[in-house]
C-alpha cells in the first residue's frame, strides 16, 4: 500500500488541463490540510 501511495504522490500530476478531455463526471477534491499530499 505504501508503494502504491508513493507512486501516486510522486509520479502523477493533476491539473485542470488534465481533465479537459476527460468525461464530464469528474470529481476533483482539493484539501489544503491533507497531510498525505505532496505540496508540490
């Protein structure tokens, strides 16, 4: 599980541009107090 979380946090970048071609049913959750997310 830790390896999966590390891969997700350090190898995937999500910006608004990432969702331009995505289906309309996309939920983006953003939490400034999320301790697991890399601030970068």
